[in-house]
């Protein structure tokens, strides 16, 4: 069985007119769960059924890798960091880093998350006495950047957080643009190249300085942060530590993957709560009943199930990574579809999470989908906001803990609403976001 072929001219025209996200959704509704397009030498195949998610990520995973689709992000952003590495390097790094990111392992950072959430709460308290206007995208990006940098390096300052956040954002833009525009060689001093090189030099230099400072003191005095754990990790087969380059690449990868997607999730949460007063009221009622006005701790979270259900439903409707790619290294059969070698398969949490065969009223924000029999009866991969299988995002437990805690701290005191006249527009540039931010007003409950 073959996927429906979409003419390249039609596909490109739809993407230019409607954007990648809406174009692929229209093609899915028109052609079903499998369609492909050939653009030059590249063949893209879109597979939307949960069975395809299972097979590409698990049962047929030996036929797929993170190949050419990740060349840009490897070359210009994360190097050989875990998100883009493959083969034996990925297996070794994943095994070394996995213990740091288990549900139990990430609780070591809950106090940092709480402290940053409380500082933001104090800022919002002051804002509520003024005009209360914020760009919620910026608010969530700054707090999650602070959390991950402090978790990684212990000594992050407000100025360094903003500086590194902006530099990594520039690197992300550049690595994403390389698949869309003709890239002028880096030595050519175009404005775009100069911005990228300056950002990369700042990020690489900052990490190198932190590592050098760490190595200049006795190991017994190293802080218990992610960088120390990476520096102390040893390959069980060889006893070798990570190289300086790999330490840098994993640090960039952790920062990139550890704050941007969570920032998006929290931004979307405020948008969803503003638009769904019944869910907002239930969230507030749970927080009031359990916390009684005091700040939560990590131990409180199991008594805040509806708060987590809100997070899960946000991740269903608004997954920060709406698509992810896998490159076929051999012919494969996936969900009854022939996938030829050298095909790039595009899997879509965004559209699979809206599949009408697996979700009742799929476009409705409904946190009650989670936590009961409905969740227990789900297809194992109709929900995959962090991808799936062995290459599921290693930071998923960190992100869920962070989102759960920050939402609990902030929502018990505040109920942000959309700024008057705001008409947020979705935009996909690698990750899902609002085209011009999310203007909101901070209001106390």
C-alpha cells in the first residue's frame, strides 16, 4: 500500500498561503492518514495514525534514524548533543544521562523551580498594581530559562540568563532558517551570519568559562548541579569522562530542550485557561482546597491531580513540537504503508492528538480526558507530546514537574486574561508559538 502523492507545487503553494501547520492539516483531512510529497530529491511522508507512531518509534525503529533532517540543528545549534546524536554515541550518552532525568532524579531541582516561581509571583503582584500588561510568552521564557540555567550551572544571574537566552534564540533561528533559505557560507560577513557567530561565540565561551572554573576547584566543592553530574559521569565500558566538546554540546542541548518547550507549554496553559472559565474555576478550587494559600511543595503535587490534567491537556492540544522527523535508512512497512529508504517520515503530535477516531470532540479543551478510565483505555501512542520509544525526550519528567509546580504557584494567586483586543495567531517555526507573542493582563484572583 502506498501513501497518496501530493504534487510538490500544490504542497508548496498551500504552505506559502496557509502555513505549514494548517496546510498539512488540510491535506490530512483530504487524503487520510498517509500522504507524501517529493520536493527535488527529498521525499516527505506524513503519517498521522497512532499505529504509525508506534511502529516508527518502536517496532520498526531499526529502519529509522535522526539523519539528514537533523543536519542543520547539529551543525548550527547542538553539535553532538543527545537530541541529534545517533548510533553508539547516542546510546552511551543516553545511558549516562538517563539517571539524572528520572522522575525521582528531577525532584532534586524542585526547590529551584519553586524559588523562581515565587519570584515571578512577586513580580506579578507588583504588576497587578500597575497596568498589569505582559507578553506571556516572554514571562514564561524568562522563568524557564532561569530554572534550567540555575539547575545546570548554579550561578546564573539575571543578566546572564537574558544574555544566554537571547543568544540561544538566535542560534535556534539560524539553524531553523537553514532549511528554508539559501545559506551563505559562514565566513561571508552578512548581517545574518554575524548575528549567528556572535551568539554562538557567547554561548560557547560562557560554557567553556564555567567548565574551566569548575575544574579549577576541588571536586568536593563542586555544586550539585547538572553540569557537575555531566562532568563526573563516566562511560561504564571505558571509564572515560565526556570530552570538553561533548560537555558543551550536552549543556546547549539541555538548555535548548529544557526551557523553550516548557515555556511554550506554560504560555499555552494561560491562553487555554483564559478561554475556558469552567476549567479555570476547577483549577482554582483544587489549589485553594489543597494549599489554602500557602506555596506548594513537590510533595503536594500528587494531591493536585486536576492541575496536572490541565498540563496534559495543554500538551495534547498545543504540543510545543507539532512535528518531528525520522529518516528511513531501509525500506519499511509502517501501518500498512510502504516507506522507501531515504524517505523522511514526519510524525505529528499536533494532528494525531486531534485524530477523530481516537479523541471525542478533539478540538475541545477538556482536562477530564486524563486521570480516569478514558486515559487508561487510550491507544498507547495516540498521545506523544515528547515523541515516543527509546528516543522519547529525556527531559519529559523535568518538564512535567516544572509545569505542574509553576502552574500551581501562579494560578493560586493570579488569573491572567487576554489583553483587550488581542487576537493571538498561531505560528510554527520549528516549535509552536504565537506569531506576535501573547499579550495578557495580570489580575489577582
